[in-house]
């Protein structure tokens, strides 16, 4: 249990959340572990099986506090949202654009471009900083492939073809991902991306990071008045925050993947921070989640210069600013949606 950047993270599997007055109470059985004023919170993410009271769900919905329910392994289960924020005109515009394949492709193209650009930037950074420890030729080869795909992405006008290019880029990127793992390779060897369940510690970390990032993106979109469930690259599916998945695509390589690599390469996480199931699945345990979230908080507070706005911001604000830029594009204030291009 930890409050980071006004978000309450409940990492233990046996803690129950309830409402008491204007506070959220965290209990384990009959023991009260913490009591936190709701006005101090903008979000709650719980990884507990014991759940959340209906009264607290209703209060969060009314107060606009994003409440996300995840399994202890980090798999997203559900979000509680209240009355829509923002004006109806913005959402109507969003729905019209989502129904138009051409306009959807225009936005999706920028997001996929950002994803592939940032993936290539990550490869190039590893090749530059650790040239004596990696296969520079292999990294250079994949980097060149991704560079060529960027040119294709800029010209593409069909969503299905764009998704195909994105898939090919992801295959090439994860095919070389193991080269960027420099710490304790016996434990953290990476062979291929696996999910539901993740089959090794690296995939467990990636899946957990994507769950946290998806929550941040959904909250950011809702905060600027957009519907996080109606996307442009990811199409509608009941219960899926498609626009949040769209927004996080460009942020995966720089906000999630590089963060996971830093945990491994700096030996922050060790083999004892994982739970190995008989089914073959591998998940972060309670100590692993605590380490992860502590470092995630520290990373969120670090500063960078936003590539489009040219202003100093914290990493934790990147999803919010990208959501704002997307809203401005849909309102007609920008000619194109500017993806986040990591420097």
C-alpha cells in the first residue's frame, strides 16, 4: 500500500478497501491499516482479490476518482468511472472521427509513428551506451528496419495495413529486445513476448508496466473530456479502453520498456521478487510490486523537455499532455496530432 503522485496503490492480495466518511479505509481482516482522505487522491489502483466496497465505488465515481481493479499479477480487470467529463461536443467529434476510417487512420498513423520512432530510439541508445556489451550489428540492422517502416507509416492511409506495419515493427523490436537486457541474464533472459500469462520475469515486468501505463492513459483521457473506450487504432470492444491503448502505444518503448530495463539492468529486482506458478506463468509478488511502484514514482517525478511543447515537465504528466494535444486536434486547434517523440 502506497500513495504516489496522488494515486493510492494497494499491492497486497488480502487488503480490502471501504468508505468511511470522506476517507478510504484499507483493512486486512478486522485490522485497519490506513485511512486516507479522498480529497488527497486522484486515483486508486488495487491488486487485491478481496475487493472494494460498493459505497467506495460509488463515491469514487461521483468524485471523479479513477478506480482501477487489477489481479495481483497486474492484469487489468475493470475501471469504475462516473459521469463523463468535458463537453458533449468534443465527444461527439471523437465518435464521428472514430466512425471514419480515413480520419481514424490519420490519428492512428501518428501514434504508430511515435511508437516505432521511440522503439528505434531505445535501440540506438543501447547501441551507443553499451557498444562493448551488445551485438551492435544486430541492433543496427533492426534499427534500419524500423527507420524504413517510419517512411511507410507516414504514407499509409489504410488502417489494416497500418496495423500490419505496427505488428511487423513490434516483431522486429522484440526480436532484439534481449540485447538490451544486461543484468543477470540467467534469470532475465528474454526470448519472446508472452502474455496471459507472462512466461518469464521480463514479460511479468512488461505486463505489469503496461497495466499501470494503461490506467494512467485512461485517467488522462477522461480528465480532458475524451471517452477512453472509443479508439482509432484499437477498435471498439466491450470492456476495453481502446483509446487508452491507442495513446499508450507511443509511450510503451520510452515509459514502460526502458523502465523495465532499468529495473533489471540496475539489479533493482531479483529472482525472489517473482512468483513462479506450476502452469508456467511468472508474476511479480508483493515485494516485487512494491519495488516496482517505488521506482515508478521516482521516475514519474523526473523532468524532461516535452518534444512538441518545448517545456520542462515531469514524466508522470506525459500521458496528460498527450491527451490534451489529442483533444486540441479533435477540436480543430491543431492540424495534426503530435505524437510524443522521445529525445
